[in-house]
C-alpha cells in the first residue's frame, strides 16, 4: 500500500497566519508530504530547511508579522516533482541585487543566506513579484533523476 501512496498525487493548500508558528506548520506539512512520497531523510531535511527559510522571509520580511496579511502555502507532489509555493502579501524587495552571502564582508552577518540556502537545497528555485503586491517563491525537488 505504501508503494501506491508514493505514486498518488498529493496537494495541500493553506492560508497561514503571519506568525512563527506558521513557519513550523508549513515545515511539518512539507516534510510530511516528502516522507509519504518516499523521499529519504536527507531530502526531507533539505525540503524542510528550504520551506523554513522561505516561510521566515514571508512572515518576517514580507508580511512583517501583520495579522491582516496571510501567507499562501501549497505543496503539490506527483510522480515527477515536488513543488512548494509560498506567497506573502508584503511590499516586495529587489531580489535581483542581493548581496553575495559568501563574500568576505558578509560571512559573519547573522542574516542574508536564506535564498542562497533555498537554491542550494532544491533542484529549482523561482521568485517573482505579485501584483498589486507580494512575493511568490516556488521550490521544486524532482522525484526522479533529471
């Protein structure tokens, strides 16, 4: 029966509060879907960390903990890919001119590595501005070797 579960598509969609508890919830949901999909512990950890980084950005930097703003969170898993979408309702930022987190001047900074980590942990990383405002991050992990 587990084998059938691994190949059956799964979709989870939520509108989450702009709280740090939502960061934990999103990570738990994504790791749970990854586990049911049969991904190994290393891949589950990478997905969890990427989701955590993106959710913290959405809650803290995007929505600025606003009770009036939500984070749209979805996980879609099919036989080919594991896709996570995280969208905030914030003002957005200039993601095309981010400082290099590996530059000597930035190595000791306590922040600024989230997008670098998301890119490192996932097979694909996409970010875009939403209209009229907000930022949407798409994280993709392939279920089969590409």
